[in-house]
C-alpha cells in the first residue's frame, strides 16, 4: 500500500468528523480515555468462500487488534466516542491474505431516559485503510455507517437491532475476460443485524446474533469451474486471484447476492478488565443459482480499560 494513503485517509476522516463538535455543548468535557485490545484465533473451513466443494480451501489466522479513544459527555444521557484502531491479520497457509487495517471511528450514543431498562439509540461512522499482501486486495478503503437501537428487558436479558452500510473501494486486477470488469473488491452491501445477550452468571455471557446481508460479495474458484459460474451467474467482475499458491490457477469474482449469518458466542470474565471468548459463525450465501457457505470458529482474549 502507498505509505501516504493511510495518513491521508485518517486526516480526511477527522475532517469529516469535526463538524460534530460544532453541536457539542461548550460545557461538555472529555470524560475518559478508553483502550481495547484483543488477540483472536480464527479458523475457517472455506476461506475463499467457494461454491464448489473441490475448490474450498481452509486456513486459520491470528488477529491482534488495538483501539484507543476517548469519550465526550455531551449531556446526561448522550456521549460521543472517537477512537483510532489498528488490526493485523496473519494467516497460516495463505500468507498473501495477511493484512494491516488502520482506521478511525466516531460514534454517538443516546439513552432515552434514566434506568437500566430504558432503550438507547446509537450511530457510528468509520473509515479504514486496508493493506493486504495480495495485490488484487491491496490499497482498499473501507467506509462503514451504522445505526442501532437496543434495551435491557430483564436484569439478565438484553437485545438490539441495527442497520449497517459497508462500502469497499478497491482496485482493478488482471483481465480474465475483456467484456467483464476486474474491480472485484469494489463492493457495497447493506445488513440488518439482530443480537441478544443473556447473562448466564456474574461472569458468563452468551450472545446470539443474526444478520441478513444484501449486496456484493466475492468468491473464488479454479479454472475448470469458471465456465459454470459465468453460465449461471451475473458476474459483476472477475480477475485472477494471486492469494492462493495452487497448481491450478484460481479466479476471484464478484456477485450481487444475499447472505444469512448466524453467530453464537460465550464470553467469560477472567478479571474486571480481562475476558475470554469462544464463538462460531455460519455464513449461508446465494447468488442467482450457486450457494456459498462457510463456518468460522474463533477464540480470543480481550482487554478493556
């Protein structure tokens, strides 16, 4: 990635976020610094999200991340959070998927009154620069916008609903078919998110989530299956994939489709600042004809201060 790209993106993000301060009361003060660190292990049985069983590839990754920011208390029930984040991904088998992600986030949260069971609403915007060792995935910019609302129903049960928009601005790759664009990683999608949490004990929390995602997604397959994809799907972009060192060349392509994502996780508090998580998520996607699925298992430690 161009070394000047990330600083320009971060500066642009702060310029976009700065108007928020013009509506902040002059009496509001920065409340506290926040720091969040996480170390995750991920294992996927279909890392290339292929629709063909003979092309599915599995891999695992270590993903450390760090976020540092600050809260600004705007009112009794409203606060603003600004944060910068850094995330690294290191894959075991396919190291061209290794990445560095640098971003900034602004989030505004408002509680509709006083009390533990009063609903809340929030809005969030983030901008990230993505540097990937794979050339066709490199030099990407990620834009994410989301709104959520939730509440606590009982001392042990809470839930929330949200709407998220994601846009990835990528680059062109090598030409496979002159009639089809090569910008596989220029993508847009919208997702409806539902999540519930149940406190099992003073230290254990179980969460269950479901997301319905509509929009672009990328997949991959080897040469013999490309003809099938082009015959039955409306392929929006296709290029040669440089991330997988196989004896048979692989292509990456982009579709407009629907994806259902199911997620279950268990969090356990080891200390007031430390926790451990074990989770599993299942992705079930579909284009016009072909079906795509992947299961991702994750295990991690997190620190929040």
